């Protein structure tokens, strides 16, 4: 199946992958969450080809995950900022970071530590039930078709 065909699948994961499902897009999003905004900084941090970066940024803008804002008039230059749709990806990216920290960190530990500004504690991501607040384990979840769709 081709990437552009995933959008038509009756599966939320497949549809999501049609937007963010390649390595460069995920790394662009990582940089955006680390507050990188400008094309040159994305390129420098990622070591990505200009053409590839241009395509990934354009796709994320087209999908409403990022938006362009001019920061210079002559020549016109833009920065890229996460939209609310983009910010909504944070839990998913943090879950992947947590998985990588758990399974691929070296002896010194994870390369980055996340600290909650409000309480000052370092944290790792956990999935909780939106209704009762209990931590959700995949073995404690039942999935059923949505008969409304």
C-alpha cells in the first residue's frame, strides 16, 4: 500500500501515518517541539537535504500541523510553528520518546530529560484513562467497532 492510500483507510492509525508516518517528518516534529522554527535551523539540526525538508514542511503546513509565519520581509523568510493540531501530537511523540528511553538508552541514561515546569519533577509518559484516571495497560483494554461510523 502506498503512503497516499493510507488516508482512505478506515483506521485512525493509518490516517495518522499518512501525515506523520515517515522518519523525517517525525524528526521535523521533534525539532518543532524543541522550539526550532526556522528552515535553516531544521536543516542544520537534522542534516536533511533541502528538498526533503521543503517537502516535509509543506506537507505539515498543508495538513494544518504547522503554520508559516513571516519573520522577515526582504527577502521573505518564514518560520514554522505548531498549530493546535500539531500540539495534539505531543502525547504520541512523548510515548515514542519514552519507549526509546526505556529500550534504547545507553548506560548514561536517556539523552534528554523532561521536567514538568509546574512541579519541577522529571517525568516519563504514562497513558491514563480519561474517565477514571487509572494507568492504562494494553492488556486492560477492549476494542470494539464504532457502530456510528
